[in-house]
C-alpha cells in the first residue's frame, strides 16, 4: 500500500500521528510573514533607483558619460536615468573642478533638488581642488554643499565612479545619517556672493 506522505513532517519526514495532527497544524504559521518597516523598504527602493542630475563641470564629466555608456553601463545599478532638471534628480555627481564663479550655481542646483538627495564628489578637483590650488577654484565642493561620497582619481575611472555609487547605495540602504550642510557651520562662506574671489 502506498504511504500517505501528506501526513509527514515536512522537515523531518517523520510520520505525524492522527492525534498529533491538530496540535501540529495549530503550531504552524498560516502563511509566510515578512517582518520589516517602511523605512527599510523605502531606503532599499531609493538606493536602487538613484537618478543623477545631468551635470558635468570639466574633464571628469567625460568619464561620467562613459559610465552610462554600454561598456560600463551604470544601468546595472539602477542609476542610468540622468535628469536635465534638478527637480527630478536625487543625486548630484560633481564631476570636475568647481570655479568660484560656478559655486553659487552649484549650490542653487543642489537646493533645487528635492529631499532626500545625495552628492558624490568625483575626482581630485571636486574633492579638494586637485592641482588647482589657486584663488579661482573652490578647494573642495564640500565647502558649499554636503558631500556623501568622495571618489579619488584624476580622472577617476568609470569603475571608480560605479564603486562610489555602490558605496552610496549601501549607505542609503543602511539608513546612515547624511553629512551636515556647510551652510550650518560655514554660513559666511556659503552665502558670500564673492566666495572665492579676491578683492
Ligand atoms: S580631477 Fe583631473 S580629470 Fe577631474 S576635473 Fe580635475 S583635472 Fe580634470
């Protein structure tokens, strides 16, 4: 006679006695239960659908363009939708040196982006001024906007930028706190219309 496998424990394959059946069934969960909270789900969604602003300042921007081309294909990480309007973007990749004249425009574009938003400083110039240690170049874009990830190199390779995006994704998924807005600790620098210009 064929055995009745429907009366066996799924994990141990031991037979379940008729008397045990009722208590066995009542001990099992009725269905799968997913335990998480809304923040975790939102952070996961945000991390995997980052929309960068279409924004390049100098030579590093060429590498940023290559990052979205087929060979490197940033679409593999959900970040290929470069937006021409800051109001549709949540990531600013500062790709290149920031001149003092451009600084107020960079700040304005960042302010026009909706929350939550993130910034990657791509390359030596955006991160710290690079080789341009002079009055015309902002010595690190973190003097005017908060930077989440710094990508080293002159220029950084597309792989390095993708690594920066991956690090940012990990931070967003983990819900890590964002850096402080420089306006809060250097208001005189950020608000100065002549920032970086010498008299
Ligand atoms: S880091 Fe190098 S490649 Fe990038 S903007 Fe500066 S000089 Fe150009």
